């Protein structure tokens, strides 16, 4: 009786671990992409704006 319960518990823990890890990887990649796009946008704004004196 204990073995099936422990197997289900172990599988559930593994699924949760994979889900949380996947979420962290996704959020990290999105943050990296957003930061890169923001830096690119700032560079383009500096190029296109006239220099003030």
C-alpha cells in the first residue's frame, strides 16, 4: 500500500520540479530578451535624435 503512494508522490514532485524550472527558464529568457530590445531601442533613439548644444 505504501509503494504506490510513494510512487505517485515522487512522480508529482518530479512534475512540479520540472514545471517550476521551466517557468524560471522562461521568465529569465523573456527578461533577457526585453532588456536586449530596450537597449537596442535606446541606441536607435540616440542615433535618430538631433544633438543639442
